[in-house]
């Protein structure tokens, strides 16, 4: 028996391109006619519905390319639940006058907290210490080898934007000295500016990466930068895997060119280089810097609010800078 479902014309049709958590999907379904990954699950049905689709909702890692947009003649907006939007072909969106939005600021604290967590974890060897206790080595072998002090150390921040500044605030409370690099110096901030990641790396103990991904930052952290960071230096990446040359990083970690690394993001997710798993001087987390109930809820709320604003005739709340 064929059941035909009547689709209300008044509610805008939205294509969801990620696997959204319920607290993102449910409000979307309440406000819009949602086609959940229809382009992947049922291409024939998708080609029938495509002319109706006016919005795309996705996550920070979603790919929204020119080819997908070209199939959606009524597309008006792309709402990303995440601050990074390097999977979106922004040029193609702008050419078609499609507004792209993201979720800045609501995750600054969370990502900065994890950056500090990774610094502490890798320097104080917290994951190894946990294993040391559980495996009985404390009882059988005595105290663990000594670790590295974080308070008072020199921190370099690559990308002193919204999250970079939240990292600097936390590091200040740890008595760390702070220096940074970005595309341009920030006249309102007292921290010393270095013109490149290479120059900055040579001056610090911990180098934290918190720039956007994409072509502008691809492999900005290469073998030369790691060499400048040196055998007592640690690399922390909470930005995007593409910013770091992962093969060069692996070699630096294996040879002791740098002391260690704390990594939340990888070139091919969810498949970090397997050789990293064997190393004792890295702490690995699964791209989870914003992953708490509170922050993911705030991100989902903002991503939905952007769609609602646009489709009720108001300006989007947080368009990406290129669409402003
Ligand atoms: P933001 O406020 O736009 O700050 C980005 C900073 O990066 C700015 O200081 C910018 O310099 C700098 N930058 C950009 N391109 C650069 C380049 N080619 N060379 C040197 N510096 C460059 O962004 P945000 O909100 O802090 O977020 C930063 C990024 O963090 C996001 O784009 C995302 O990729 C990543 N992120 C990761 C997670 C995670 O789960 N691990 C979570 C959230 C965000 P100027 O100020 O001079 O332009
Ligand atoms: C999330 C992120 O992994 O905001 C970003 O740029 O990388 C993270 O917050 C993701 O985007 C959630 O959709």
C-alpha cells in the first residue's frame, strides 16, 4: 500500500547534512520540513525534493560543496553548528547569494578549557599516571618519574581570536607568559606579537594552535616549526588537523625533536595516524573540545535560531565574516 505524506508548503524545507544530536534535530523538525541526509540515503527521492529545499543544516565538519548547492535551486542559507566552516565552499555560496552562518563565541570557554586540559595532561602525564595507579605499578615500583611544570611556562598561541583569547585568560591565571601570532597584530592586547608561527615557536615551551582550517593555514605547522619548538617544547592542536603536517609531527615525536603533543584534531578524522597510538609522549582526544551537554546545546540553539531568523525575514544572527 502506498502512503502519500502531504508536505506542508508553509514550512521551509531543510536538508540536514550531518548526523545531528536530538537536541539539534528536534527543534529543526518542529520548525521546518526536515530531509535528513536524503542526498545520501535516497538520491532518487532527493532529486524530487531538491527544488523545494531552501536551507542546509550541518555540523562543523560537514562538507557543503558547490556540487551539492548546484542541485538546490531554491537554497537560501547554510547553517553550521560549529564555529569552523572549512567544509563549506564559501565562494560558491556567495556567488549564489546563499547566507552561511556558524556558532561563534558560545564554545569559547569549552575549547579553551580543553586546550589547558591537554597542556596539563601532556606535561604532567595525567593519562599515564592514571594507568600507573590502575595497573598496580605505583604499589610495585613506587613513585612515577618526575614531570614538567606548567605554571610560569612560556605559552605561544597561534591564532589569537575568540578562543585564543579565552586560552590566554586561563594561562594568565597559571602565571604563564603569553606571546602570539595571527594574520595581524592586535593593537589592544599587550602580549608580544610574532610575525610567524616559526618565530613564535622558537620562543615558547607550549605552542597552542587555534586558527581556522582551510587553505590559508594548511600545514602551517611543519617540520621547521617543530624543530624551532625544540626538544623541550610541546605542541597542542585544538584547531583543525589540516593546520599541522601530521607526518612531520609524528617524526618529531618519534625522534624527540619536540617533547610531546596534545591533539584533539587530526588530518583524517576519525583515523589519526596509527603510529601516534604507540607513542608515550602524546595525549589524543577525539575532536571533543566543544563536547559538553551545555555547550553543544548552546551551539544547536544558535544554529536553529539562525535558520529561524532568516526564514522569518530577519537578518541571520551570526553570519560568517565573508557573508557580513
Ligand atoms: P577566530 O575568532 O576567527 O580566530 C581565529 C584566529 O586565527 C585569528 O586570530 C586569526 O588572525 C588567526 N588566523 C587565521 N588565519 C591565519 C593564518 N593564515 N595565519 C595565522 N593566523 C591566522 O576563530 P575562533 O572562534 O577563535 O575559532 C578558531 C578555530 O578553532 C575555528 O575556526 C575551528 O577551526 C577551531 N575549533 C576547533 C574546535 C574543536 O572541537 N577542536 C572547536 C571550536 C573551534 P586575525 O585575527 O589576524 O585574523
Ligand atoms: C565541533 C568544531 O566538532 O566548532 C567547531 O569548529 O570543531 C566543534 O565545535 C563541531 O563543529 C560540532 O558540529
